[in-house]
C-alpha cells in the first residue's frame, strides 16, 4: 500500500496537532494461527493481500495472546487489548469498571471511533468504547452465512438484529469500506474491524474450500491423534475439542485444515478490498493499518483442535503494522503481546497513555527491528496451565497433574521433544520456573504451580463427550458428527 514515510517518527510526539494525527484501521481476525500467512513462510496458503500488507510494513513473528481467564479465549484477549492490562489485573472482566478502553481514550482526544464486526464483551463496553458501529455481531460465533447484524447508534443503543445474506467477512468489509468512503472530515478516525473468520464453523464459500481440497496443505508437523495427557481442558463437553471425534484421523484433520485455510483465503480477499479503500481515500497516506488476531488455534496440532492450551500454535497470533513511520518489508522477532497494541496506538497517535496499563510501546522497533521490548513472556490459562518463555526455552506447567514440559524453541519450534526430565537441562528448567514465579508476582497470579493431590494425567477418551453447537451448518453436521467419511463430503 502507499506509504508516506516520515524521516523521524513524528507521530510519537504528544504535541502533534489533531489533524496531523494518523487514522487507525484495526483489522482483527478470529482464531488465526501465526503460521497461516504466505509472506511469513507458509507456501501452502494463498494470502496475497496480507502478503502485500507485509511487504508495506513490519511483521511481528513472536506475537502472543497473554493467556485467558476463560475457555472463550477471545473474550480475555479482547479485554486485554481494549484495556491494555494483563487479565489478572482486570478485576471486573465483564464491564471493565474503572478502566478506560483505547477507543474511548482516542475519542476523548478528538478521534471519530467506529466499530464493525464481532464484539464478544457485552453491550455496555461496546457502547462506551465506540461512538457508532455498523454490521456488528454481538456474540462469540455464528454460521458465517447467517450472521445476525446490528447497528450501534450514537445514543449507545443497538438496532434490531437483521440476518445477513452474504458471507460474514464480506459484510464486515462492506461496512468498513462504506465508513472509509464516507469520511469527509479532517478529524482522524479509528476504524475497528473484527472479523469472525477463521473461527468455526469452518464453512468458507464452496470455491474457497475446493481450492484446498484440490491442493491439500500438509498436516501440522506436530499432528497427533490425541493429546498425550490431561491438560485440564479435555473432559466435559468442550466445544472446540468436539469438532472431530477421538482419535483425530489424518483424513478428518486434513479436511478441517482445508476448510480453515479456505476461510483465511476468503478473509484475505476482503482485507484486500479494505486496503484498496484505504489507498484510494484522501487520507490514505496518513493511515496506519494494523492486522492481528485474538489468538491462534490447534487444528490437529498436539491432538487438539481448539485454542484452550498454551502451545505456540494457540497462544501465538499474526501481527503486521503498516503506515507512515513504519519500515517496509521488515520483520522483527521481538517478543510481543497483542495487548501491547493498546499503548502502541497511543504512541502512534501522539496521545499520552492512561496510567496503569501493562503493554509495551512497540514503536522503538520501527527504528530497530532487531531490538527487543521484553526478555520473556508469561502465558497463563485459567488455573490449569502455565507457560513462560525466554529467547530460547519454554516451560509448561500443568498444576492439576503436577506435570512439566520444557522445550528448546530454537531446535524444536513445534514443541514435540520434552526436555524437562533431562538432567542436561536442569538449569534451564530451574531458571524458567523462577521466571514464572516472578511473572506471577508481577501480574498478581495467585495460582499454585503444583497440588498435593494431583488428578491422573492419563486420558480415557471413551469418556469424553462431544458437544454439537447450534451454529454448524447441515453439511458439517453430517460430515463430522454423523460418522460419514471424507470421500462422501470432501468435494462439498
């Protein structure tokens, strides 16, 4: 996309005049693994428009969701993004009482704020975060072909639901483009576009799934038929893990991966439409585009399907920034959180950040992508999983079963070779354990890292119940819940 590159990062100056401040277009995918963009190394997926965005900006290859207080990981991830706080420091997770959201803060500084797409954090927080919104979906998921849409009025009320007639990503792109084209003021704007793709149901338009049925990507290198131990989130009708039977077969995971990739490629097409609208707008050269996702997804990795785990594929998420003052076609391996975007947006807009937020400022990486903003990351999931990583090693702890994993991410990025019981790595294990305790103290995490009476770590998969949600279309129900084979459905 077209860029107006400043000789210095003028946007970081608090004295920047209102009308010189950049527009922000924030594009937010749902459940997108960090390894699903062509420009970031995946030669099996077609993402030409995200590749184009990466060529015009800075890609972050070690970007993470900071864990979750909920099995609906997107709820916690969005809470952290909006408030800029780690989830242990959001006392009121429903209403964010006492915390200012970043759109709210931008509006107070003179920005026009507009929301499109998914909002899974309640109507109260939506109404105080954004001035207006169109084609909004209030909830966690729906059939992509039947998404219920609403409009946010200036008085904070929502219109009646109207079921969309087009695919979800298309509806959201339509609304985003309309907003961009309607801007005729010199005042800067924040456009927040939260897609529901590639979250399941994995029902992309037929041509997009056929694209991958006919050109199948390989299974993840860390594919397993089932997870090898009880991670605390397997028993009890866990919705994401119900999307395929146990054991996971290669044919079923292959089909689901094709459908997942189809959702991403269709989403990419809609992102391209939005990028075109930005480029063709009068203020296009003064617009910063941010693309990220709320977290990743397993889709067969480690025998899992969902995001309720602390592996790299689920806690990681893509991140690309492009626009004035941001280097083009560059990559950084700095360890970042999605919630860092909160503070970073204030810096980009020349607005003082609220006190008490946890995120780091990522703008120093624009001048030096080889720099770092933190030396480690902490990834806590409810009270059942904990992980911490430094530059090279990553430690998992499962307190309910007193189980530990240690991985060398340089030689084993897929987290397949557990080094926790290898005496040669005892120093790394001890160092990371101490680092985890330090992080717990820093964010106020009271959860114990071991228990006196651990539950069995073995899993009896015959006792795991599957849960069929109401949003799956008929062909997915028949294919994955009625026991019919891939040969019967692979071309649908």
